[in-house]
């Protein structure tokens, strides 16, 4: 078995990579920071005596040829994970076009481009799994993170459509919506509670993937929380200082 | 990097300070460390006192800088980042026949923390401290410059950093020499002694025969029985010495902790009565024997209980460790126990061992006998520990900074005669005292 990890150096990406490597699965690590990828690759190969390679897919658009190269070189890939995400600075994004662009690019456009290429590849093989990271922030727009949230929301819709398209080709698509996980995104931020450890989240994801889950909230209690949040009438919800 | 405000303490839960904790995960995080005047790196928080506390600045929690970077299976040299724990090193390398060259009484320490404390283990009398097995260090200096230092390159910085309590910069990664083992089991010999004199004698006699030795002392026994102990010696077992059931898996690794103490406030379990009863029965039921035990049982008996420090309750405890010269050993150690009992302080845990010669600088080990004592924190403990420190100072001994929260500047300066050499390096690499801790402030390690 071989898995491609897009955005593998993210905190959850690293935890998932370690879990997969422990199970003896070969990895193709893809990200934007060569030195981090190198660190990760040597760590995995020493810890688990396992083969892996890494690719620097570069910034935003020019990476198309590279992802094609990944699929050409590693035609045995049968699982694609996507951990790509950038929370950004909500307040800065309200006034700064560059920050806005980056949030939309990373969370939506880049992910959509890469996942489309991956889907085309898996579709030709007629088997495989895709595990894509959205966010609970994409379930409803809130004033504190609506740039990030709306981009993730767009990604959720894209993933739903992708799942429908690939369903008949026997390709399983799982959307993971993490709540608070103990990563730099939540470290020291106000209002964070019960942040799950990345290792625990990684184990849950791999277990649920085997069960063929389509949508997964981690930790589990975010499912009822988001159900309640989605049900509030907008006339009330918009007054919440969330 | 963002910080998180956390109530932080060493393993003894005393003292407790409010700290701003930064947790780097990527190498580029070190380029945006945040605006703090002072920093102290921290690993798994197993130093007991205030060596990793820095309420006046940022605490750099290195646990997630934990990648293995390279390993040479020919020489056994591991290149790993500072946040890698000894537990992880064992888990990865024991199955391939490699072991830590030096290990403390817990495997839940990081490589960076172990280097900063220049840790010693049960084999100090033969193999010395961790320093002997560190080939090179990758260090971020207070100036922000990243350097490699070793015995050949920037030697002064190398010497000052090992045992430097994290005050010369950020240890990013290190080259560590692992040692080959045939099995992960220890062939141990257990002896019972009737008093301190016997304990010291057997330690001195049998030390040459075994690379590992340690004595558990009954800290409650007085009079003629003072210093009675169970003395353990050990060496790694050979494959043909293992029983049938183990011979097929000679390189088994350790299990996960079996119990976890969930919260403070269960200190009812641990009081003078229970500890006295435990000591008496432990001593009475111990049979002198030779046996084969797993390394986890031999080196890390307390690791099977996660958060065991919580047993001492919210007020925590102080572990105190000294080393006294060999000829002053019996007299001073007797005086320490007697004084302790007179004052009504009974050590809940007492561990004794012989040390080989040391290497100087801020490193703790010197030749002699080292004694570690645990006292639950009650009012008046600082005054009491200060008196113990005086006893040690007068005997020409010294205190281990990794266990300390009480030592005074003047006593410290007399205990570590090579301090000026260390301070010279500190001034050269860190003139503005970017790296500082509560302990460093108290002991005048920073200006």
C-alpha cells in the first residue's frame, strides 16, 4: 500500500504519517517546505524502517506538473490524504487583500486543484480512498473566522460533489471536520477547550476510514455541537460574539 | 509563535509559577520566537525544582521538535532532535539491539533536557555521565546563529552546554552514541545490608564487577539500622542466559504505564505511616538473590505509574540530591540521616550510589557517594533543606541543580569551583542573559 499525503508537515499530517508508517504503509510526502519535508522523511524512515519519498510542490499554482509527476512516478498510490489548511489572520484579512487571497488560495483553490488531479488519477485506477480535511469552521459563518470558514465550506461542497462522482468508481471519499485539536492553530488561543491530541485524532481517522465513514467530526462531540450551532436562526446567531 | 499561559512547575510540583509557554513545531518557528527578554527551553519537565521555570519570560517547550534525523547502524551514532524522549529512543532502537549509554531513573526525559542536566545513571562509576556519549550538538546561540559544536569545534560552548541547564542557547539536536546490547534483560544481583557502613562497603566492593549499581535505602531506619539498604547490581544479560520463554524475544521493549494517577489530592496514600510500613515490609520481604529482569523493571521501576508525583498531593515534594567525597561518605551521610530524623523529616525515598570521577564545569557528578532524598513539601522545608546543603558543603560535596529549588548563591559558588570557566562562556555567548531561569537567577548564573 502507498499513500500520498498533501500538506504532510501539518501537525495532524505528521501524526497521521506516523500512524500509517507504523502500519508499514509507504508514503509520498508532499508539502511546500523542503526542510520540513526532509525532517519528516528521515524521522519516519528511522522510526519505522519504512520507505518514503517527499516532494516539494511549491507555492500555489505552478505545482500542477509536480503533482502529475507524483502520479507518474508512483502509480501504485491508492490513498490520498489532504491536510492542506491555513487559518490566517481574520482581522488582517478584512483589510488586507494579500492575506485574503492567501486564505482563499490555500484552503480552497489549491486544495481543489490538487484533489481534482488526485481524483482523476484514482478514477483511472478505479480504486482508492480520499481523506480530506475540512473544518467545523466551515459549518456556519462566524465573525471570528469567516474567511477561513467560507473557504473550508466551499471545500466541503466540492468534496460532497467529488464523492458523488467517484462513488460509482468504487473510490471512497471521507471528509474530516476537526474541532479543536492541539496544534499551533489552537495553542494559547482564547476559548479553546478539550483540544484533542493530534495522535488521538490520527488514530480515530484511520479507524473510521476503514469503516467507510463519509463524514467525520473529531473529537466526536463536535457533531452535536455543530448540529446545535447550525440550527440557530440567523436572526439570533448573528448577534453571538462567536 | 503564540504562547499559552500555563501554571508550570518541575516534577516536584514546587515551586509553581505562571509561565508563557511557546511550543515550536517547525524549524522556521525559531526565527519568529516572539518578543521575550528571557527564555528557558524545557522538555518533559522532569527536573524537580526550578531549573526549567522562567516566570519573567518565555518557556520554550521543545517536545514537538522530536524528529530522528539520522542513524548509522555501523557505529550506533544517532542524530536526533532535542524533543525526542528516551522512551522513544528505546522503543525504536531496542528491537535492533541498541540501548541508551546512560539513563536516569525515568525514560520520560527528552534528549535536550538530559544534555542540559548532563544526566548520570546507575553506571556512572564505570561509564561517567551522558557527556561521554555526546559527539556533537546543534545549538541556536542567543544571537540567533545556528552552530554545530563538539570536542573539536567550539569546544568551550560544547563543554558549557552539556550540563549547562539550558542557559547557553537552544539545544536543537545532538549526535548520541548508543551502545549495543544482546538482550534487553538485566542480570541482577540483590543484596541486603544491615546498616550504612555495610551499604557503602558493598557498593565500593562490587562496583568493579558490575556496570550498574544502586542502593535503595530505608530512610526511616535509625540507630544501629541507619542506612540499611537493598543494593542492586546489574549487567545486560547474554542471550544464552535467558529463560526459554524470553530467549525467543531477547530484545523486548518496555510496556506502557499500567496505572495513571488522575489527580492531586490522593495524598492519603502517601504518609509517614504508609511509607514506614512499606519500607519495613519491602526490606523484610526482600530476598538476596540473582535474577534476570527486564530493563524497564531495573532502570525505571516508577515509570509504570504515570504522574506518580501527584501522589504527594498538590503541595508537591522536594527531591534533593548531593554527592560527597568518598572518604567523607559515611560520616556525612550518617549526619544527613540523623539530622533529618532529629528535625522530624523522614525521606519517603532514599537512593544511594557510588559515582566515578566527574568532568567539571556545571556538571554535577564528582567522585564519591551520591544520595537522593524525597521529602513531601511542608512548611519549613526550605530552612531544613538549607541546613542539609550546609552539611554537604562542609563535607566538600555538592548539590545537583536538576533537583534543586533552595540552594543559595554563596553555597553554590563554593560547591562548583569551575563556575568561573562556565560563566566566561556564558558571558561570551549570552552577554544579555537571553537564556535565564528562576534557578539561574537565584544562583547568580546570570547577572
